[in-house]
């Protein structure tokens, strides 16, 4: 990051992330409710202020907007199960926009998935195993969770697809962000539907913040 505004906004983002995680750890709802809705707007500004000739920034910005909606909806899931559904739908939309963005990256370089097709099998095996473990506990959410799992695994596959089609730094950040998103959503699903575990909220938010930051950083580092 060469622009001073980028460094400042990145710093502010991680301060809010630390405050949010601290709020979760200390069961300080007021801090959590204050910090979490500010995370994505800071990343939105970070991306918006990035001067780059790389096209289709609006796809990522739109994805971030739906992520913000998802964050807000999930803050109120304890009040009504519908908020969880709305949050799920919002993040599903985010992943779709990220998928479209990745797939529109054009390059003569060979796809990593073509060079290493075993990666497709690994990602699919992970997604199927996760859904298989969760399936008996999903109730009426079986179909939505299956669709969500398919979409997020597709997003990860798309980040693998473009890994060699962009410069090394951008490829590393895009893939790291997509992988962290899969981990974050997997932890959330396990904690909600299968078996609650200690410090779940901390690990979920830490990987979620890393995921969104890395994807934005991927765009910043990408070169034409």
C-alpha cells in the first residue's frame, strides 16, 4: 500500500476489528454492536479511495455492501431467526459478486485448476464433508445451507482459478481471503448447527476480518 490514505484506513479497520473481538471476548454487547457495523464501511472507503487501472472495482464494492448488510442482520439474529436468513442471503450475494469479479479477470496465463486439478477435488470434498456433518442438524435450512456451501466453495475455486492469472501478491491475497472466508463461514455453521465451541465468536470474526481485508488488498496489489 503506497497511498497514505490506504495505510490510515487499513489501520482504522484493524482497530475496529480488535475492538469488536474484544467486545465479543468480554461479552460487551455495546462495544460489539458499535464496532462491527463500522468494519465494512472502512474497507469500502479503502477500496473506493484506491487509485487503480484494474477494472470492475464496482463488483467488489457491491460485494462489500452486501457484506455490511449481512453483518447488521446477524447482529439481531438472537431476536428473530429471520435475521439469520437475511444475513445468509446477504453474504450469499457477496460471494456471487466476488465470483463474478474473479471470473472476469482475463489473462493468457493458464488456470491453476488446469495445472493442478486435484485442487478441485479437495475443495469439493471439503464442502461435501462439511454439509454431510451439518445435514442432520439443519432442520428447515437444509437447502439454503447446501446452496450457500456450494457458492462459497465455488468462490474459493474461482480464487484458485485466477491465482496464476494475476501477479503473485494479488493472487496470494485473493486466495488467502477466499480461504479465510470459507474457514469463517465453516466455523459459524459448526458453532450454530453442530457443536458450539469456546471462543467461536472470536475465531469467526478474526477469520472474517482477514478474509475481507485480504480480498480488498488483492485488488490493491493487482496489476494489469
